[in-house]
C-alpha cells in the first residue's frame, strides 16, 4: 500500500493522455472532414496563407512548396495517419486506465461499514478491521 500515491499519479497521467488523444482525434477528424468535404474552403485558406507569408517576405520557393504540400493528397494521408494514431492512442490509454483503475479497486481495503456481526471497536481512529486481510 505504500505505492498508492504513485499509482494514483500514474492514473491521473493516463487519464490526461487519454483526454489529449481524444482532443487530437476530434481536431484532426474535423480537419480531415474539412479537407475532404469542403475542399473549396481549404484551398481558399491555403491561398490566403500563402499571400500572408509572402507579405512577411518569406521566400517564394518555400511558400509555394508548403502550399503545394497542403493542397496535395499526401497531406490528406498524413492527417489521416495522425488521426489513426490518436484514435489508437485513445483506445490503448482508455484500456490501460480501465485496467489500472480496476486493479486499484482490488487493492483497496474493504469498506469501513460496520455490520451487525462484527465488533464495532475496530472502527476507531488508527485501528484496522480485524476481519479483513490486506495482502
């Protein structure tokens, strides 16, 4: 039971990773839908981004290369791969969270409720239940 704090911190970290993966999956899923279904909006965005970068005096070759990549099918595939990895990460971290939380429930001592057939003197501060074995 001395590792309880470490396990709870690990559980919080796993939960944070789970939520991060869910947020990334939602964002990249939305971007993928935008890239596939509303291609006209995406092309307008990349054109305005290129014009903005040229105003900032970025090199023309770099701006054109970035714009060509953002308008290509390879960019859509890259977004799809990131989406797949984030969904996979969400599933794995969700399963790890559930497994770890179930293990913590098994390691916790029994409930402190007093039943009629047990002695009530163990319910004082600093004493444990003599009927429950913690291993």
